[in-house]
C-alpha cells in the first residue's frame, strides 16, 4: 500500500475555489468581486510608482543576497515601528517594542501565535464573528482553542458593540483577543474611537491579551487615522501584539512583506521577547527574504519616495471611497429603495453587501458576478467599466 493511501483530500479554500470558478466562466462580462486585492480603475493590479522607483535604485547598485538576520532588515523593522507606533513615540525611543520582519501579515500572525502558545499553552483565542477566514485556522493550527466574540449586526447593518463588550467581559484572564485595527475583513464595519476606548478598558480590566491585526493601514481614513487605535492601547499602558501587512498598502502581495511587533513593559523585556520570536522564526524558515522588505524600507526611509507612497496610497483609498458612493448611486438609480448608507459607512476594501447566499449565487449564475456567499464583495475591484453592470445585477437579485 502506498504511504499516502489514507491521505484525505483537504477541503478547497472557498475564495480560491471561487477564483477557479471565475476563471472557468466563459461569460465575457464576468466580474470578480470575490478577491481580496486592490485593482485600479482599469481593473489591473497596480505596480506603485514608489515601488518601481525603489527597485530602479536597487538595480543601479546591485547587491549580493546574503542571509538576513533572523529578525530581518534592521532598517525595515525600524520603519515598521515608525509607521505603527510613531517614530517619536515613547515605546519606540525607549526600545520597548520587539519587531521582526515576517512573511506578510499572515506570517506576523503565525509568529505571534507560536510565541503565545509557548508563553501560555492553555490560553484561548477569541476572534470576531465573522473574521478573516484564516484567523481561525491559523490559531487552531498553532494549537489554540478558538472561539468568537460578537461583532457583526446583520439586522442593524453595523456592530453589536454591547454584545462584543459583554463577550470580552466574560473571557478569562490571559485570553488572546484578535482585533482588526482598521478596515474589518470581511464586514467593512470598524469600531468608533469611543467604542475602542471601551474595548481597551475591558481588555485592561480583564487582563486579556490584545493582538491587533493591521492588514490595511491607510485604506480606511489615512495612515495616522487608521493607526489611532494603536495609540489608545499604548496610552492604556498595555502589552500587546501588532501584525503588519504591506501586501495591500504597497501592492506587494507576492513579495510577502509584513511584520510582528510586540509591545513590552521595558527594553530589557523586549530583548527577551525578541530572542524568543527569533527561535520561532529560526525553527520555521530560518530567516526572511530580502527583496520586498528592502523595497519597503527604501520607500519608507527616503523622503521623496515616502511622500509618493502616501500620495499613491491616498489615491487607492479615495478611489475605493468613490466606488462606494458610486455603487450606492447606481443601485438607487436601478430602483433599489432600501437604505444603502451602510455601504459608505464601511471602511476598506470590503463590503458586507447584505445579500444572502442565494442572492450571491444568482449573481454568479445569472450575471457572472462573483462575490463570497457571505455577501462580501470587494469594492476595490469595482471600476467605471464594471460598476453599472454590477449595480444592475445586484438590483435584480435584491428586488
Ligand atoms: N489579516 C487580514 C484581516 C487580512 O484581510 C489579510 C489578507 O487578506 C491578512 C491578514 C494577510 O495579509 P498577507 O497577505 O500580508 O499575509
């Protein structure tokens, strides 16, 4: 008998499965809104000008590719800290943050999860209901029991803030709480600053361990605005985790550029935490790759490239907002009467459209418009060329 005779076929990733279905669809008017990717107004994945320029400069002075330190490029880690916490913040200046380069935001989450498992093997993890689908799998694979806290309020198109606080209030001390720092995936609904204040209070009072997932900094309101929640956790004097992803904000999906930062009580403690994070990395993939992080470090630390990046990021953010407004206008024009203001209240790339699974399946089958059965659509995949058709199809299945 073969060694692998008993291996079961794993279930298909639902979103990748949707992409395969999309690729096989022969409808010339098909639109893929199932993706978690920003496309420009021509429906293309952008290569940011700041990235192309940094790469040009890097090519002009080509370097051999030695192994990087286990925690990555030092200038990159510093640039991440500046972006996430503020270069002049007390925690960065006081060296209270342990930051390591990671393989995308997913890599940052996984390093954090493995470290937390060693630190407190019996802790539970709570994720939002619903959450990015990989959160549950990733923390489960790291050995945790994963539960949820209330989040999406389907009836009122928003967040069940009271129920969320009640769930956190009930959690045992040491429970790891995964929070979306901004641009909640998949719903698009973010907590208000006042609601964040309440979350911070409960987390502090109950002795929970906050793990902020920041995969979309700059896609919501702005770089500083989206990072404001970090300042609230700092002000509360908490120790916490932040995973960073540059996949979206630099359009560098395939380069796997991200980071994990752990805020500690002292620089001496941060040194010990860093040494443990390095063991997690060393025993998984030894050390990170060079190219993407070098691009990001170059852009963030070169003033002209940094302002170009901020301009390009603002362009992506503004285009997404404009598409939200335009979708509402087109849906109304197509005869949808219900209140659609929730679409423009949502932040980031995604919208929980309120459509149910049957309606999403009709969108696919009858109109070639692909979104996730949960009703999630990627607003960043809308453009002037497909907007009217999408709105007309959505209106047809809503009515
Ligand atoms: N966290 C959230 C909430 C996400 O939506 C994503 C990507 O879609 C990630 C993490 C992972 O980011 P990366 O592609 O950089 O691993």
